[in-house]
C-alpha cells in the first residue's frame, strides 16, 4: 500500500512541477514584457509591447489557478505551510498580478495613459520579485514543527532570497525580450535583440551566483550535489550552459524564433535541476513528498479530473497562440504570420 501511495505522490510531484514550469514560462514572458515596458522609449512602442499580450495574458495566468488548486488537493500540508510562511510575498505577487490586469484594461480606455503604463510595469515587477522571494525562501528551508510553520513573519526575507528574486526578474526579462523578438519588426525588434542579450548575461551571472551559494549555505543540497547523484545532476547545468551559448549565437545571427526556444530550455534545465536537488523534500528540509501527500484515493480522484483538464488547456493555449501568431505593429496585428 505504501508503494502505491509513494508512486501516486511521485506522479503528483511531477505534475505540480509541469504546472509550475508552464506557468513560469507562459506568464514569465508576460511579466517580462511588463517589466521591459517600464523602459519603453515612447507610448507607441509601449503600445506595441502591450498589444502583443492582449490576446494571451489572461489565459497565461490560468495555469497559476490550476497550480494552486492542484497543490491544495494533492499536498494540503504544503499549501497550508507555504501560505503561512510566505504570506507576504504571495500576497504581494497576487496584488501585482491584479494591479497589472486592472492597469492593462484601464489603459485601453484612458486618455491619460501614463499612470496606467507605470502601474502595468510596476505590477509586473512586483509580481516577479515576490515570486523570486518566495522561491528563495523555499530553497532556504522553512522551519516546520508538529503544529505547522514555526518561523517568524519575515523569515522569507534574506540576502539569498533577494538574490534569487533578482535572478527571477532578469530571467523573466529574458523571456519577455525573446518573445517580443518574435512579435515585432524593424527598429523595435532590433532593440529587443540587444535587450535579450543583456538580460541573458544578467540571468546567467545571477544564476551562477545562486548555484555557488546554494551548496555552501545548505547542507542538504551539498550532500545531494556531491554525493552519488553527482553525474546525473551535473548534466543539467551543462545542458543549461550549452543552451545559453546557442542562445547568444542565435541572437547574434538575428534568428527570430530560436532565442525564445533556447530561453525556455534554460528555464527548463534550471527548474529540473532545482527539483532534483530538493527531492524527495517538497518543503526543505523536513517536509517530504510522501509525508505531505493526500490519501491515495484523493490522489487518484484528482488525477482523473486534472489529468483530463491539462490536455484541454494545452490545446486551447496552442490554438490561441496559433491564431494570434502574427507580428504586432502600431496598428495592431499585421503581416509576417508565416
């Protein structure tokens, strides 16, 4: 019976990971475009950037809703501990998402767009930074006792979590810039090639810093990295480094679609490396996947429902991106669809 429960818990750990990476990639470029909009040269350029998101930004955030529901059902203890320990960054992230959504809609019907422009960019930056702070706090470890979270209100804030937050912001900027390369043309597109290269270097520099700091600071990560799993885990940073090199090459060669794909691969390899480093912990160092999982019946029941829902959402998202695959110009969607 324990073997069946462990198997189901592992499946759900993997599914939660899939939902998380889908959200990070899809809403990541969305947030990245918002952050980059703070540095737009003029309102026409900012309008093109926001128009590139007009048909997809709200659908991207549905993955966060599905992720929250899946986490609540499959790992209720994790849901409760995370909300308690990370209440401030989670609420800040949600506030940023709501604020940018309101700003996006109000900007379209406002004659004075400056305030809404700032609100959209600031909301995007707040959401990205808060997500990074929460991630850094989870990697750092959350103190848990028999009654749940035993730490303080501001345990989530530390120099390490701040560095992770900076890395998340730069990473989202990279996704946003490479997405905008796909969606724009001319001088604006040329600017995003430069911004993507700049964001890529910043992302990798911070990523290397986090990677060096993590095993030095946290014993459980050091034991995993330099133990019997050394060669298996070592492949992932190598793949990420190769993806970074090819990304820079594709940017220099002015490829349109390849930079976005290689940026996604950098995130994917980094995420798999993080999950591998934490497993079987889901909230390090004490809460494991098996101890936090719901009953086997609950996991099977949820697997039936969400297992059917995920393909539907993927098909819907794919169709949406197919329909709105064209370039965005000052007048809206234009040519260059093929």
